[in-house]
């Protein structure tokens, strides 16, 4: 299993629109691209963490457009959701942001 951790900060007024977009993106990647799922966490001091699981890195790399996100291969609704998430990230440039972390599972008792 391959997982990706995303950590970021959100202003409180951006929580609802971010969650709406996150749900659209996750639902698409689960249904259409082989993602196993994702969990979105809210921590202290506007810190958010999303944990995305894939069968392997190759499946994730084939599905996720990376720096090209959103690309024209994605359905319009998913592209719009990703664009909104990118807009929210840009609006939070003054808050601390973090690079994503890719992880290969060694042991798994979660699933």
C-alpha cells in the first residue's frame, strides 16, 4: 500500500468549501482511479491533515496529475474542485504550509 500525507493550514471560513471540494476529489479517485480512500483531519491552530491510501505508488502516480493538476483528463466537476482547493491554498500563503509526504506501508493493521 502507498499513502500520501498532506498537511496544510486553513482559515476557519474556508473549512466548509475545502471539505466540499475534498469530498468530490476523493469520491472520484476512489470510484474511477483505484484509490482506497482518504481521511481528512482537523487539528489545532488551523492545522489540517489528509491521508490518502492507494494500492501502490504506480496506481497513485497514474491517477494523480501532480503539478499538472487539474488536467483535461479529469471530469469538469473534479477539475473545478481541484482549482478551488488550489485557490484556497494560495489564499493561505501567509499560513505555514508543508510538502506532501509519500509513504510505502511496511505493516498495516488499519484495514
